C-alpha cells in the first residue's frame, strides 16, 4: 500500500512537467512491461502510441530517457547499466502520461 501511494504521488508530481493529461485517453491505453524484475533489458508491449520513456530512481532523479519510434509495437529498453534497485518508469504520448509503473533491476 505504501509503494502504491508513493507511485501515485510521484506520478502526480511528474505530471506537472508534462503535457496536459487526458484521463479518458489514458485509461483506454494498456502496455505490458516484462520481464520484471530484469537485469539487462525490459520489453514494453503495445508501445506504438509512446513518444518517450523515462526511468527515475527512487529519489526522483531521471536516470534514463529514450525517444521511441511510433512504428514499434514492442519496444526493448536497455537497462543493463542501471544499478540494482527499484525504479519508476513512465511512458509519454502526445496527450500526456500514458503509463507509470515500477520496475526492479537486479
């Protein structure tokens, strides 16, 4: 429960710096992130509406940013150089934040 609250607060904080969010569009979009936990890469399935992917450490520092190509249905993100630990991943589309999730790097 504590982690969920932290994620919600973190996403709300970050949303202020992104484009205006359209809740109806957000709720109609689904992505799957796997494997999680991972050590070298993660795959993001259904990534065709994404423009950028951001990974933040627990202190809120941006540690990875990738611009995506809208033609990809599945996007592979290299996380091999991240230190082991928990991270927050956010995907941004044209209308704002599309998804937010936690990933574990080992």
